[in-house]
C-alpha cells in the first residue's frame, strides 16, 4: 500500500491529440488533451548515475515521474505520446514524455515516465 508523502507532487497527464503539418515539411504546435488531471506523483530531476542510466534509454531524458498505475494508461496515453504538466509551487512546468510509460513491477502498482523539459 502507499505511504503518506510517497507522492508529494501533483501532475496533469495529457495525451497528444494531433500533429498537423505546417505546409513547409514540418509540424505546427501539437495539441494535447488532459486524461488524468492533478494526480499525485513524485517528480524527480535526474542526476549522476540515475541520469546516465535514463539517458541510455533516451539521451534527452532529464526527469523521472512516478505515479500510481491505472488500467487504461495505454489507451489514454496512446503509446506514450504526451506530456506531463508538473504543478510546481510557483508555476506549471511542461515535461514531454520521451518513452512510453514503464510498468515498474508485476503487481501493477506504479508507472514510471521518463521525461524531458518541453521547449
């Protein structure tokens, strides 16, 4: 079971809704839709060995977000394409997912999201 304070932060998970062409071989700004508003999570900037391990999966990785497992995460996040809005004390920060969510253990208790700072 979860202990008090295990997930001290609040995040909103958003799935990528659409990418539209800008007509010049690029894409316009993506649009997102909220799938899990203001859920408890633990947001951790990665440092040292943790950062090096995460960058073996994707070199852009800068943050790790852990949150409680929910059954429909694969459908909600459409293969891990989305972003996390971290509701910090001063402001909201956007973190873009760089890899699909990782189911941490076989008991389906926790999900791990590897993210980077959104531009």
